[in-house]
C-alpha cells in the first residue's frame, strides 16, 4: 500500500476515534417527552454479490457508525437548531461514521478505458450527523415520534487516495474472483464534501384500518420522507416513503443505509424479547450532480451522460434480540446513466449493538 494511502486512512480513523471519545459524557440530554438516548454501534456492508451477483456500477460499500448516548456537542446543537425542522427541546443524537464506496464498469477484466461505461471510482469519507426526534408533548409520553429531522456532513476523498482499488483487488484475490484490471483509469484525486438533509414523518399516513386486519396484534406504519444532498459528490432532491409491518415499530427509526439511499438513522431501542419488522420502500431522486458519473469537478476525466431521475426500491427484514439488531435489505436501482445496460440490484447487511 502506498504511504499516502495509509496516511489518509489513518487520519480518517484518528479523527473518528477522537470525536467518538469527545462526545460521550455520562450526562444524557434531557427530554421529558422522549425516551433516553442510547449509544449504538452499527456496521453495514453493501454488495452486488448479495443481489444480482455482478461486479458493476455501485459494487461495494462499507460503513461503521457510532451514535452517541451522551449530550450532543454544543456546536452541533447550535448548527442543527439553525436548520429548519430542528427545535430546541427535541431529543437529538450525534453520530460519527467512516465509510467507503466502490464503483466500477460492467466488465472489470478490461484494462483499457471503457468510454461507454461508467468510470472506476472510490469514495472514502468521514460523516458527522445529527438526528432530531420530535414528539408532541401534549400527547402521552409513550406516543410515537411525529417527525424526524436528520442532517449529515460527509467529508472525504475520491480517487486513488480513497484506496478503493486496493480494497477491491485484495478482496477479489482473497475470494478468487476476477482480477479488476482497469483501476488505472479511475477518477483523479479530489476532496469531496456532501451536506444531506432529510425529514421523515412517521405514521403520517393513517394505517389503523390496515392494522385492524393484521393477526397477532401486529403493527403497521407508513412513513413518507423528503430531503436533499448538496455538494461536489452528490447534488439531488429526493422524496419517497416506507411501509413497515411487525412488532416494536415505535422503538426503531429504520435500518441504516449508505447514501444515496432511502433514509434511516439506525436508531433502535433494546427489546425485552424478540421484535421484527418487514419493510418496503421507494425513493425518487432528481439528480443534478453525481461525481461518479459526471467525473472530476476541477479537471478533465472520464464521464458518462447521467440520467436526470433515479428510482430506488427496497425491501427487507430487521430482527432485534435484546440489545442487538441484524437486518437484510435488497435494493433495486434504476439506470443511472444513458448507456447503462440494466437496473442495479444489490443487498445490504447491517448489524447494530447497544452498549
């Protein structure tokens, strides 16, 4: 591994570790009309091996996230409360994440530039997020959250410094898969910044009539959402919704995903026994910029003509046992660029733990 590659990875890890330790004092944020926050560690692995089995387009993603259980740093509170939707007194939690995403053309065995297919690209980043859970204090304390607002700032690097080439080549060597031979054509080094805002409205659609039809006292929720991302990596507006059926729906904020994706902060409360949720959702994105299709921002690079509208569909299962939760999500993504041969399909595996 090149020394500069190691230096960047070490810097990201160090920043994340320092922030995790610095924002977790024992004193919890007071909120009379919401349960106490919890410290949660979660990990996601997304790969097309779990979907259509092909190595193409968005081929792999990994992300580790730490959600704090203590008081949110004052600077984060001040910034969040200046964002529409965040209100003083709402329960807020802060998260730090470290992730990597890998993108490749359809045939990774070709060493030369494939002008009609998407560029090779990697994106390694640190994310700093805040999630606000609003609950109407005029309702009973055990009533559900009525609005969730989330904001995240992701900072990282695209290009050889992302180490995506090393990751894919090493992984394929371990599992005996085709050797990726075209990484010399990847996007050039560029610092990437993305600001993402999301609003979710849990149970905003009345599903009581549907719940009455379900056996075994099962619950059903429908949650519309909307939001946007702004930056040199992604710029888009999004809207969609998710339907859940199962038990303990008021104790979870959906499974986490690697952006761009349907939202879900990954927050959940421990279960006294076993809780489970089946879920399905869709999101439409109006895309103004995607660096992994448009190419580098400040220098000439390989690019393809992107589709202005992209649709995601997903379905999956989450199971919570005591302080642990595991989930699997299957995702179908429409064509992202004009000459893309087919829709994408990939899977996401997530595991999370309270402590």
